[in-house]
């Protein structure tokens, strides 16, 4: 086709599966098997076809592929989480696994207090023809949602701080281990007036993390005073408000363990607004170890919950289920405490 009158170049012809087969000197059936990640292709042949696909910039026709295999090659991430950084890291981990398999992610935020939540989720799954969904907390804890997914035959994987479902449907983050580490660290530093900033009561992680923290302190002969045990909203703003509340007490804490980094950084902000020096006047430990933890000053000591790895693990678990593989147990994540500059001896 010649250039058009206004000077635009004619588009290059898009490579087809026939072009790829000819370039790689294989059959179209072999190319199709590579595209669909079928197991009966030798590593050498797989590499040969993949090289041809790259050289020709070939992109399979998504609609044709979907119709031929009866799949959409779409996975849904359905979430309700006030921390945007958490959600972004979860998406990145999921895509780390999906994209090499020729699949994409559909993201659907929702609110559990919406009367139409279940109907909305059903509509998204059916409209997009999702192959399966991943549920991070707190939606992973919603049994009514899980019952809906089972009723409509939609495969799913739940990410939660404790096992809630059958093997092959869970990624378990074991938040209690990390919370206990935080308690041990503050006790070892010599703190005695220790505050606990919990998340919303409707989040299971708030109970699991908080209870593990107080239990580990009790094992060391320590306790969180009633006025030092407060609830936040897993947001920066709620951390600022809780920080002011704690630091205005007649006997303020010398250390605060916040159950996520957003709140921990909020507490640090409140301390600065009150003219306190960090960490000399107040030690702070967070949870999640989001990228911001290493960027604030002082750098925040935090329990590292490998959120990106959790997303990747959930993707692998879901793809295994879609392939008919039977999991022998839950995918288990191990949180670890990352010591930085925000906590010292009182």
C-alpha cells in the first residue's frame, strides 16, 4: 500500500502464525503448542519457536486464541485495601508470573460494605470470562464471596494471614511470626511502655498480628497497657491521629508497634509535629516493609511481608489449579523483621 496523501507511512503487515512456522521451520501446530505452553514440546523446539516469535514481533490473536481454547487468559485481582502501595506490589507479583504465560490481569476494587458487592463481582467475572481470581486480604476472609465463586465455578486463590481453605487455594502469610519478632526486638531493646496500633477490627490480620505481638510480650513478662492499645484504619492519616492520642497521654509510650507501615509513618509524623526526636524520644516499628519504609527518615524498622512474592505465589498456585495439578499443601510465606534506624533503647 502506498503512503497516503498526508504523508503517513503504510502500516507493516502483522506477522501471522504461518510466518512464525516458516521462519522457525516447524509446523503451525508446534507454534500453537508453544504459544499455549503445552507440555509436549522439547526445550530446544520451544526456544526455537520463541526466538522466531521475538524476531517477527509476533503477537497471537487474543480473541482467536480464547475461542480456540475456551479460555479468556485473564485473571482477576479483586481487592479492598486502603494501602495503594500494597495493591501495586501485589499486582506486580501477579504479573511476574502471568505475563510469561501469555495471560493478563483484570483489577477490580470493591467495598465490602456495598450492598451490591457480590452481584458486582459476579458480573465482572462473567462479563470478562475470567479464568480465575486472586483474593488478597481482607476479601480473602469473606466466606460469602468464596461461596459465590464456588457456586459459579470460578477457580480462586486466597491470600491470608492464616489458612482458611483447602490446600491449593491458599497462600498463607503467617503474620503472627513477624509480629512476635517485633515484640522480641522491643523487649530486647529494653522498652517497657510499649504501644500497639492495631488495624480495623474487621480485618483478620489486625487480630492475628496484634494477638501474636501481645502474646510474645507476655512471654517476656511485659504487657500493653489499655490506654496504649488503640485502633487505626491502616492509613497514614489514622496513624497521625493515633500518634497524637498516644503521645498526649500522661505516660506516653517509648515505643509503638503499628500493624502496617502507613500507620507507622503516620505515628512518626505525629511525633515530629509534637517536637519529638526520632528515635531518641520514640521508637517505631511497622509491618509490611513497603518501599517507603527505607525512604523515610529515620528509615523505618519493619516486619517484611513479601507482598510481591505473595502475588507471584498466588499466580503460580492458581495456574497450577487451572492445569489440573493437585497441591499437596498451602503456599507458605515467612515474614522477617528488617532492622533499620527507627528503634533504639529507651
